């Protein structure tokens, strides 16, 4: 770990009013109008496609922010391969921001990215310094990730290295404030492997990453939570996330909001199923008062979506949010309107208690949050089910109960024994794993009455491997 | 995953009765559920497995092949870079003078479009893959048959230990 004194305590900067430009300011204004901000996961290798994609995002019938998703070569720092693929015309699965010619990137963003249409860079790197420098050079100031969430699920970089890389990266971003810009950093901790992690641990990691960012001087953050398997449990989780952020993030110097990810695991294969799942993500965001939602498209289970498919998803999500809001208001139900509003869900839910216990246990390990996180994984206070990374203890296991809630089957050393009675888990078979991974896909596909999205589809996950 | 990896009793040199399968992905691919699934499947069919985890650089793959002398290499990629990276990885392996040719297969979502391009499949085979499993409903059952057809091992180079001998993080092996 780089010794970063800033990690020990929050730099008690004077309570400055957050600037009116920038990513978070846009989200704040939308919130004041009662609108949910929706955002794609879009990334193309070619500057022309990327520009067209951003334009379509901006012009969609919805309150949108833009996304620049980077390709996997750039993510792992294989810049030669990123250059090679761009040169020989191979399809890249995202925009190669670090190696792209500066004038291409400037042209791509020109006249689009700005205060009325902020663009966020999404990457997935445990070595993000070059990416942070490149986005700053490109005039951008919003990105996402985290020392844990972009390490354990994303490759082979040791956690301690990722922690020090992310420390350096926050220190690249934070000083932008001195130039009158407000850099924004979103945690990816609410997603981790995308599926089969009980929500309490997603909430805990998301909160801890938000704290990590703010202790390094980033004062505009968002905390993520990815939709899981049970709407009720998800609502508890978002309420828990909001409560923990309220309790732990410095009240006067940090501006934060909550972002929901539409389901990040194996997606339904039918158009109807995929749309229903996205609608339920919009419902989750609306009922929990989340400020922003990142969507998925109807072709998620099979391939990278086109621009039109992305725009469709944005509009569907915005309409659904509007409908849910209208219906809830008509019924006199409480929709959490402002970050300060009391959550409509039981504040002391099981998810909150577990998440709070995890966060507290980690914070008590070391005054330096980076060291605390490294230590937490070493001793199994945090432990991601099915994560292959050697810095993950790999002893905790999850299961889906009959109500569709994600529960702990094995706790390993997670400090939750006083809250959870884990049932001892038999080793999982390949068929059982696919059944669990396919739960959401099956649930939503069975509600749909149409053909698989765009013709030939192969269910990624079904009960028995064929 | 450590919890499900075949364990060798301490001290015992494992008799290789079934072909040893090395599971890997390409250098840029972070997805692991596919690897966990394949490991479980192959182990259930009775094979010892070494799973290299995500984002495997070519040099690490070659080193793992030297160390474990697998009877079969199974590569899986779903991030859309599988064609390009898989091609490069198998060329690298086949160019190693000290690695005798052994069967290798690749499968998953190999490109960013959802159509199989027969031309690119041929390229992979010409470069040294013995089988290419394009994503589809038949992929896993065809793969099971393929696995059953893989020759019995020669058993000349039994591995010392099979559990995460190739460190996932690139750190020194324990
Ligand atoms: C979960 C997930 C993630 C998680 C992964 C966590 C982890 N550590 O595994 C996270 C969120 C981190 C992630 C990240 C990314 N992902 Co992703 N991800 C998925 C998702 C939603 C589910 C995959 C899954 O878990 N499947 C379950 C496993 C068991 O099944 P499977 O992998 O599909 O494999 C099946 C078959 O393909 C087959 N199979 C696979 N390999 C092999 C090999 C052989 C030999 C055989 C016979 C069969 C076989 O067997 C399996 C069972 O049927 C899919 C979309 C979907 N399916 O809904 C996208 C998807 C695979 N991801 C995709 C992409 C592009 C990415 C990113 C690059 C981000 C981006 N640009 O969007 C990054 C990857 C970064 C990197 N360096 O690689 C794309 C790939 C597109 C393509 N191929 O064209 C998909 C299809 C989403 C999409 N529509 O854009 N992802």
C-alpha cells in the first residue's frame, strides 16, 4: 500500500457548495425535477460509432447521461493489443480511450459531452492510473470502479496492488476540484461477480468503497447496488445502502447519490423477459428513491447491443419509472423522494443488520481503510462466493431460498454468526450452479410469451448441462 | 475454485487414470462463471482439473502447460475477444519447442457478434485447436462427447500437486 495519510481520516475541507456543473450536479437537478437519470453500458471501438451512440443516448426520450465503456484490452493494460485490434479492424468490446488518438476522442465528444450531458467512463481496471489520466486529458471527470470491485472479479492483480493503484488514481482525480471541476466516482462494489452474492455484502463493499474514495479527497460519489433475485430483498438492500451512506459519509463535505444497476447476471433470453426485468429494475430504483439507473438491453444474454437497442432500453426504463411513480403516488404510497427522506422499507432489515456488521468489522480492523480492506479479505471478514481470486478466502457460499432471496449457506469467517444461521452446504454440481445462475432468466422468460430476442437464442443457463 | 478443486492427499503422487484437463481463458477475459461451470462439469466426468482463473497471459499459459503436462487444454472466452486472443494464445503454445502437441479446445462467445463465422473457426483450427465449440444449445453435449474421446494419458509427468499450483495472481506459488 502506498502510505496515504488521507486514508486515515476524512480531510475536513470547508463545506463548499457543490458546483453546478458536472456529473453529480446534473443528477441533482434531475432529482429536483423528480426524474430518474438513466444511463446505458455502451462502448464501441470506433470513434464514429461511439459518437453516434452518445448522440442517441442524449437524444433519447429520457433524462440521460452518457457512457464511454472501455474495451477489455485497455482494462487489463494490454495497450499493444488495443492498438493492434483497432489497427487491423478487429471488433473491440469497448472504446480504447488510452490508445485512441487524442483528436479522435476530442472529435467523438465534441459538442456532446458537457454540463447538460455529462459522460462517464466505465472500465473495469485494477490498474486504472492511465485510464484516469486519459479521461482527465479528454476533459471528462466522471468514472467508476473501486479497489475491491475492480480487482477480485476482474483478473489476477493482487488486492494490495489494486488498493495502492486505486489510491493513486483517486489522487489523480481529486485535485480537479482546484480547477473548478467536480470529479465524480461511483463504486462498482454493489455488483462484484454480478450474481449469487448475498445483498448485504454488496451493500457493505459499496459503502466501504465510497468511504475509500471520500477519504482520498473525492467529494462527489455514488454508491451502486445491482438488482438481484428478490424485489423485496433488493428494496431492503437499497434502503440499507442509503442508511449506511447517511451514517458514514461525511455529511457536510461529500455529495452522494445512489445508482441501481439493472440485473448484472445471466439475463433472460426473450424480448419480453428482458424488458420485464428492466422494468422491475426501474421499479426498484423508483420505489427506493435511487437517483440513477444503469440499464441493460434485450440482447444482453447474447451480444453487445446496438445503438438502437440501447436507446430503446433507456426509453423503456424512463417510461417504467414514470409509470411506477405515477401509480405509487396515486395510491398514496411513499416514494422516497429525496436522499434525506426516510426509507419506505424496514430500516433494521436483515440486510441492514448484516451489512452494518460487515462494515463495522472492517472499519475496526485498521484506521487506514486500504489496509483494513486488505486485512478483511485475508481473514475472511469479507468473502465473495464463487470468486476465484486467491486473495478471496473462498469459504463463504450462498443459496437461493424458496422465496427467491439470496442467503448464506456457509459463512466461512464472515462476522455474521450472531445474525445468520448458515445451513451447511453440500458441494454444488455444475447442473445446480447453472440452475442457480439461471433463476432470474427462467423467472422472467417464463413470464414472456415471445420468441427469444432476435431469433436463435440459446439459454445460457438451464438446469442440466446438455 | 479451491472448494471444488480435486485434492491430492499429501505425499501421494497421483496416479493419472483419467486425462488431466487444464482450464483457461484468454488474456483479456475477466469472466469466471464459465470457468467455474466448466471445472465442475469436467470434474463430474471424473477428470482432474487445473483451473487457471481469469485473464491468463500467454506466457503463464505456456508455463502452466509445462508444469502440468495437461492431456487436454480447454479454453473458454465470452467477452468477445476470444477469436483474436484465442488465436494468438494457441499460436504461442504451438510455437513452444519444449511442449509436445496435446489436444486443445476452445468455446464460448468468441466474437462480439452472435453469428458464428466459419472462416474464423477454420483459422482457429489451422492455428492448432482440435475443436471449437461455438456458443449454442449443443455446445455442452458435443463437448462431453469430445471429452470422452480424448486419449488416455501417457502418465509420464504426473504433477506434484494439482491445486492452484499456478498462482492466480502471478505471485509465487505457495
Ligand atoms: C456476469 C457477467 C459479467 C460479470 C462477470 C463476473 C465474473 N467474474 O465472471 C461482470 C459484470 C464483471 C462482467 C464484465 C464484463 N462483461 Co460480461 N457478462 C456477464 C453476463 C451477464 C453473464 C455471464 C455468466 O455469468 N454466464 C454464466 C456462465 C455459466 O455461462 P456463460 O459464460 O454464458 O457460458 C456458457 C456457454 O457460453 C458455454 N461455454 C462457455 N465457454 C465454453 C467453453 C467450451 C469449451 C464449451 C464447450 C462451452 C462453453 O457454457 C456455459 C454454460 O452454458 C453476460 C451476459 C449474459 N449471459 O446474460 C455478460 C457478457 C458475457 N459480458 C460481456 C462483456 C462485453 C463484458 C465486459 C467487457 C464489459 C462490457 N464491455 O460490457 C466486461 C469484461 C471485462 C473483461 N476484461 O473481460 C458481453 C460479451 C459480448 C460478446 N461476446 O460479444 C456479454 C454477453 C454481455 C453483453 N451482451 O454485452 N460481465
